[in-house]
C-alpha cells in the first residue's frame, strides 16, 4: 500500500539562515496552521526535521510557539531514537508524540518505554494509510469538534437599538475582565462555528476575528447570557494581549480603589510577585536581593532553589505548620526568579498542568 501523509501536516525544517529569533520563523508556520484550521483540520501533525542540534533546538522553540497559539491538538513527530526525543516534543507543548508505523516497528523497545513513561494518552501512531491511530488500540484517534452547540438561538437574545448584543470577555484562567465588544448575528454564528471569538466592528461596520491580524486570538471556553438575555459573557483562552495598546486587559485605568481591598486572590498575588521580579530584571534596583540573584546567574538561582526545597523537607517533619508555609513561600519566590530567568510564565505552567 502506498504510504500517504496525514492531510494536515506541517514540516519544521529550518535552514541555517533561519536560526535566530524563532518568532519570525514561527509566523510562517502559524500562517500554514491557521490556513489548515480554517479548512477544518481537527488536529495538526508537526514533523520536526533539522540538520544539527542547534537547528533542532531552534525548531523546538518554533514548535512551542505554534503549540501555544493554536487551539487544535498538535501531534509532534521527528526521527525518534531515544526517550529524550519523545520528551522534548511533549515538553514543547504537543498533545501527543506520534510514532510512524515503520518507526514503531523499528524501535519497539522505545515505543513501549515511552508508553510506560508518558502513558498511551500522550502517544499516537501514524498508519500506512496516513491515519492517526491510538497508541495501544487499533482505532483511529477522534478529536472533539470545534463547533459549539448553542442552548439559545440568536433570535432569543435581546438586541440593542443597533441590533447588536454586547459581549463582556473574561480570561478563563484568571477571571480577569479583558474587554467589551459587540456581536451581530453573523459574528455570533461564526463564533459558534469556529470556536474563535468573532465580533462586529461598529466603526468599520464589518466582522472581525479577534487576533486575525495581531495573532492574539481568543478561543471560546464558554458563552453565557445574563438574566435578561441582553448581554453575553464570554470566557476565553486569551493568546497574547486583549487590548490594542498591548495590555493584557483593556481595563487598566484605575478610577478609584478602596484602601480596604484586602484581596488575597492566589493567582493575582502570584502574578503580582512575578511581575515585580520581571521588573527587577528589566530595571535593576540597588540593594535588591532579586537583582543579586540575577547578577550571580543561573547557578546561584538553582542553588537557592535546591536549598529551599530541602528546607521544606525539614519543615514538614516539624509540627508547626507556620514553618512549612514560610519555607514553601520562600521556594515559590526563588522558583519565580528561575522562571523569569528562563522566560517561563505562569501561563506556561498552567497550560502544562492542564494536560496532566
């Protein structure tokens, strides 16, 4: 039987002239990806090909950007020779690592080692016919439809005098209110059809898919109507910034704030501390302990992370819970310094945990 490629396959094969900043290179990949997604691709296979180790690491960086931007499963493959190859695909953000049929046969032991390490739900096989198959079962992989089923029709929603419905947009991971926009019927139906937030521009008098020009897409997690059915609340996965100014949220102009706020939202506190650490790296402050760590470099940061982890072990053996709370807080701070140093965000961590 003639071997065919999966219909929606992207090849990452950087030349030596491409290696540098992966963002411009990834933009070409994203153009291909969104073209395929608009054609109805239920998933993407990304085949990593590189001439040397430097090219391979660059390709994985581009793959990570791709995985973090699209909202369909990305199935990664390359010349799998060791468990590390499988791990790097998964660490780059691939939903699964795929063994080609001949590859699975050639590397039988590797295939079963990967099954034991990562589980069947993180692996797949590509059949001779080019069909994505379950890792352990002789059946085709099935991906959920991106089309959303609406419990309310457009006709049931109450429109304003312009025939539009306002939409309040909220970040699904942080609960932060991002923006307010409007939908007409076409925008409403397009959003349901594609799973990407689509609005009606009152100034341009046309539909606009959020992120189509900026790459800052909004992927629908849920749509809800208020009690009067005249406003929609959209909870979304936000890629990049929601505001045209580059801010994550459009609501950054504080008008008034109570001194008795006392907010202890865990995610907000972690984000705020991370932001202070990132600012210290960008704008060093004299006598700052954070800048001391950055100045000493990665080895010092890693040493402190190791020391704080050990302190947690010791504190956990003691009866006083205050001690372990203090030590865990110390570890989280030093881990955030490490995250900033390595360019890792809380969103990266949340995305990875969501796959577990």
